[in-house]
C-alpha cells in the first residue's frame, strides 16, 4: 500500500466540498483583494463597508451632539442592519449568493489566460484543478477553475455584437435585441438541463455543480463573438474560417476539461478501459463537447448573410 | 432562422414535458413495454443502469409533481383563456 500520495493527487470525489467557507481571508485564501485600505477590522469583505455608519464613532460631527438625534440615529442604524441581515439570509436561501461569489473572484491575468486557452487549447499540459484542503482554489489562482465572469461578459457582448451585425444589414430594431437575448438564454438553459439530465441518467459520480455546467456552457460565447466579428470585418469566408477554428478549439477544450471530471481515474489518464459504463461516460463527454460547435453555428449563422 | 424564444415558451415546454411524463399510465402502458414497477431493477449496487434510472425518474415525477402540476396547469389554462 502506498501511503505517500503525491500532493497534487487527482481528486474526483472530495467529500464535503465547500466553496466559500473561507471567505474571511483569515487563513490567507481571500477571494477578493482588500482594497479598502482600512484597518484590519474591516477585512470581512466589502459587506462591512456598507454597514450602517456608527454615528458615535465619527468625530467632529456637530449635528449629532444632540442626544435625541444620537438616539434616533443609533436606532435607525440598528433597524437598517437588522433588515439587511434578514434580507441577506432570505435571499441566500433562493440564490446561493455566497457560492456565486467564488465564481467571480477573477483578475485580469486569469481572464487573459483563460481567453487564450479558449481559443488555443493545444499547448496547455496540466488541466487539473488545484484544491486547497478539499475546497477548490479561487479562479484567480488557478487557470483551470471554471468561472462565471467570462460567460456573463461573453453573453452580453454576444447580444451587443448580434445587434451590431443586424444593424449592418438594416434588419435592426430594439426589440430584436431582447428577442436575441431571450432566445440565447433559453438555449443555454435547455443545454444545461439536458446535460444535467444525461448526467443523472448515466449516474456519474462527479463534483460538477450546476453552476459549473453553466460556466462551461457559457464559454462558447467567446468563440461565437470571434466568429461574428471577423465575419463582419472580413466577410463570409473569414466568418466560416474563424468559426471552424473556434469550434475545434472549444471541442478540444471541453473534452480535456470534462475528461478529468467525468471519467474514472484510469480512463482519464489515457489508458483504454473496457466496460460499458466507461464507454457510456466517454460517449457522454463526446456528446457534450460536440454540442458546443453545433450551438455555436446555430446561434450565429443567421447573423451573417 | 431566428427562433423567437421567450422565457414563457420555455415554461410552456417544461409544463408540457412534465405533463407528458406524468400521464404515462402504469398498467395500461408501462407494464406492456416492460417498464412496470414490478419489473424495475431494485438492486442496490453502484450501477443502476440507464433503464433503472429512467424508471426511477418517471415514478418520482409521477409522485412528486402530481399536485403542483394540477395547480400549474389550471393557472396556465386560465392565463391562456384570458390573454390568448
């Protein structure tokens, strides 16, 4: 039995994965940089900066020397903070805001590297996500981690570029922007639901969350934007060429990323593993990756005439 | 080529698909094609297989979504009558 497992052991089922328990930053793994420049007491994220101002702590405010208004101010601020707490607690039940924060902890270097990976994934060697004591590292520290910033920005940019493309063909009207946005959004949701359903049917034990799948499905917008912009600038052949390139790139990217998450350990390392289950998983990975180029073509071909 | 999808059409699709799964009758149809409850694989192994998963899904949709589907269908019928 080998007890000396290497440090970057390939983890597929970490139990008790929590994405954001260490949001305080007291153990050094802050999600967001502290740019407030204030005392260490205000290092609990940016929430504290919005807390009701403590009137008693502000020196030199002559308006508040009156004890009555002091009292009123203190009461009002306590009410406000109470209401804010209650709203936060209830909102957190419906939309996991704290989990979402993990996906937006990016910085410029990460975004640059990730965009480069999405367009040219052929040179990248190590596709594993680094873990730090069972929680995945924030995206800014690991280029393989999925994030939601690029998909969101890509979606919005795609809508704007679609409006631009329609405008150059004199087919633009403001309602069309909304129609484009909602139909692309609907396709995205249907794709995520289809992937979730197929993951359930094949009983893959994976630690991919729904938001992860949303992030992976949103990465194709980058390729779509590149294709449409080059089609606008250089005409139809350029559109087809760049779309082909981006489709191939996204295909390879998805396969290499999903391979580590969906397939069993030995299959992911490239060894041929027999068995119906592994075959099914392989088909699943292939079909998820193949759906991306199809969607990319489907959502952009009507923009370039 | 422009598919004018709205969010409302997505909701309609979801309602129709769930209705379709919920109306599969147990003894008139599912048993005939070998998907009945008594024929389901009840193994506790770690590989239920695709067919067992589908059967589980159908059965759970039938039990869980019965009452909410009644409500949602009535609401959408009323909305369709009022707003076309």
